[in-house]
C-alpha cells in the first residue's frame, strides 16, 4: 500500500508528540529534498524523494521523515537498484531527521523577514545515527507559512551510514570506475501553521 509505512510512522510521531502541541506541518506540494551523485569523477546527477512528512512543534522540535522507497532518479532501473542495494528499503524504509529551532526568535519574524541560525540535527539512516551541524535560513512567508533552506552546502559521508557496500554494488552493476561517497544534499521545506 502506497506510503503506508511513512504514514504509520508519522501518525505514531504525532501521537507521541501530542497533536495539540504540534504547530507547523510540512506542505509536501511546496517542498523538496534532493541529493547528488557523482560518477566517473566528473559526471553529476540530481535525484530526489517524492514523499516526505514533517512537523515543527510549538517548542521548536523539528522532525522530518523521508520515504526512501520514493527515491526518484528518472531512470527506473536506477531507482530499483538504489532501493534494493543502496538504501535497502526492505529493512530500512525511512530516514529520520530531528533537530531544534529557537521559537522565541522565530516568533518575532514578520512576513518577508528571515533569520539564519546554527543548529544540530540527528540523522538516522540505514540503521546508523549521526549528528550534523548546519546553518539554516527560515523565511517567513506569512502568518501561516515558512520556508526552511540550508545556508550552505550540506554533505553526507556514505561511509558513516554503512552505505559503502551498497555503493560498491551499484558501481559494479553499472560498470563504473567510481562513485563518490560524498553526497551533497539540498532542500526547501515549506511548513504551514495548523489551525
């Protein structure tokens, strides 16, 4: 069933966090998360995920759930290989990102204003958890809408998430001399205030 695992995980998150306290919900239609891959040393490709769920509670806790089986590379066989050999979605269907925002500062923003803040995230991916430091920008679109984007490039190291065996498998299947283990990530996340 489409997105069953992602939706179930998000429902559990809502129940644990308390729906009454939750304040902002991710608008998937106006959001995106992509990652790059570099093969043969100089050929870059852009990929993204079609399904995300996210929430920011009124105390500033950010949670983003990424449906790894929704990966889209625009090549069917590449999608299948990424799911089976790289992400291993049968065992690890989701990636989870959690962090914290200072809502006291954020609440002072007026529509059209933005703020940059440094934060630390915990990323759970492929059975591994790593802490990431990032500079993010929050742009307040209106009283009920915000966008979160990175202020600088964010790079993930596939080795730290035990993804190198899958990367080697992809390299052999595609008969490539090299695929970089450094993975650039970009996103724009639009959140809408719950009423």
